[in-house]
């Protein structure tokens, strides 16, 4: 396995970029929901905090998948 961001397979570059953006989006949303604990129409503070924690867990679950895709991405 060779890790390279420059010499990787171009056919899967969009997939890896989408996965990285999805992870970043989930991390940002999760952190913001946990820190600010907003309340909406019928959603309370505890519900938004739980959803923020779920977003953080989802992002953390996808990080090993992104690392695996970057490590096994070669032109063979």
C-alpha cells in the first residue's frame, strides 16, 4: 500500500473528495450542535445535542474508510 495524494487514480478522485467533504460537514454540524445546543420549533436542547453527537459518531465512522481509500488508491 502506497499513500499518495498526487499520484492517485483519477477515476476515484471525485468519490474521495465527496467522502472527505461529507466527513467535514458532519464534523462541523456535530460540533456546532453540541456546543450551541439550539432549540427549534418543537426540538429541544437535548434533542439537538443528541443529533450533534450522532453526527460526530457518523463522521468518525467514515474516517477509516477514507484512509483505506487513499491507501489503496494506485494506478494498477
